C-alpha cells in the first residue's frame, strides 16, 4: 500500500431538509455571497427561492447559466463579479459542473491574471475564497474534493485542475433534490460515479486490500440503486445511496494507498472538448472498450476479481470471468438507457486522430494502469464508433 494523505474537512449536511443549515454554514465567511447555478431547474423546484429567503440578510449576487461542461467564459464572468462586489464566499447550487465553475471562480477572485491560467497550471492557484455547495446531482463528487474541470471551446481544451483549497468548506446533500432529474442525467451521473471508481480500482498497486473492497461496495451500490431510481424517481433510499456513493467515489477515500494516472476520463475529456457531449455518456461508451482493449495476461486477474466481487460471476476460467464482467458493465449502462456508441450521439471518425493526440499531449498516459500511446487511444475510440 502506498503512502497517502487524507484530510477530509468538508462539513457534510446530508438528508432531508438540510438546506435549513445554509445560513449557519455561510455566515462565518462574510455577508457578500456569489450564488452560482446552472440552467434554472432550481427555480422550478423551489430551491432557488428557499436559498434567497434563507440568505435574506446577506448581499447575494448571482451568476446563472453555468453550462453542463462549464466554460471558461462563465468562470471569467464570475471572477469579475467577485472582484467588483468584494465577494466573501462562493455558494454553488447545482451539480458538479456548477461546483467546478465555482471552485475556479473562487480561486480566480484573488488572481490578477486570466483564470484560465489556473486551469492550465494549478501552481498559480493562491488564496481561494471559501466555497459552500448545495448538491442537486449525484455524479462528480465535487462537493467534497479538490478537483475542477473547465472547458475552453475556442481551443478545444477540457482540462482538469486542482487545489486542496478548492475542497468546499461545507456541502448540503439532500437526496430529495434528485427526484426531478431527467432519467438520462441519473444514468449518466451513475456512469460518472462508476468511472471514478474504475479509475482508482484499476491501478498497478495491489496491496490496498481495504481500499479495493470499499471500491467494490460502492460499485455494487450503483448497480443496485440506479435502476430503482430510474423506475421510481422519488425513491428516497435509492437517491440517498446514489448521492452518498457519488461523494465517496471521489473524496479520495478510494484512492488511499493507491495511485497512478487515469485513462477513460482523459479520453472522454477530448470527446467533450470537441463535441460538448454529456460527460457520463462519453465515459459509459469509452469504458467497456478500454476494458476489452487492455485485457491481457497481465490484467486478467484484476478483471476476474472485479467480476467475482462486483458482479458475482462464478466462472472458473479467468478470461471467461473477465469477459463476462466487461459484458455485464456494458449491458448495465445500456439497460440504463445510455447510448453506447459514438455514432448514436453524432460523432464520426473525422477528429479521432487529433483527439488521440491531445489525450496523450495533456495526460500522463504512460503512468496509467496500462500505458497507452496515441495509436492505442485511436484504436479505443475507433472501437467506440
């Protein structure tokens, strides 16, 4: 097991009606609040009005319209508001995209240059304004981690950045906010959760037994509860378990004692950078193809372990077990209603070469579970068509 640092300081308020804690959570940081949110669903479900009432004694400024793949233009607008209004605390109300944008806004508020600099070089991140979140989508785990992903469509770049100070001070997680989600968002969010786990589970370190068992249990939670949530959108048990699975999948607990570069996320980031697709859908398409591509004598034991412990596969032959596990993964995503080819979502082979090149350019793919070069990435993307 590798050395690791785990410092979890986010004040999580989980469950029904926890929004009542908002004033208490925001007050320590000041009176000037920048409220960041997305496309307006919080106005339809009443959350927006609740927040405004709870913060009636604060100076609340708003940045609406943050995109599903948050754009640097939205971040720049938020940074300008922070500087103009002397913002004390950034409140993100939404899913991972909204929270990611809020993080870079909070960092850009104290930075003299273009906030895109903080995305391309996280060493430039200095002081970060306090961040509080109200989560409305189970997917990215951004409510309890240091990561943010921002898109620059002018340069066709979708890049991740991180800072320990990006970790939210507090996050309100009420599963009831997930009831009104479209089915595709529930399914794609679950695919994102599972991909986060896969990226940490399929690594070269084999001695982190306890971490791997945690990972398998969170995967089984997704497999159990996503179909229930799709069939019964207001099933509290299903929504609560998926919401907590999302947080656990990427708050660093599942990487303790492990390490290494990720694979499917970097590949999908290029798909989103060029085509602005739903992140979880892209991951669901890429993941089974990547699994099949890297299956070999060196990886078969790991895939078989995954099959036995997550999918309860009992096949004795290792390759049969591994292939059954990969097939089960693909079938699960398909049964959840996710398109399973790039062709279905309007992507052809015209940009595969440059997407493969950019994947290698921006990511340390040589440190992944199985090292990949440009030709490897091209073959995986071609298999996704």
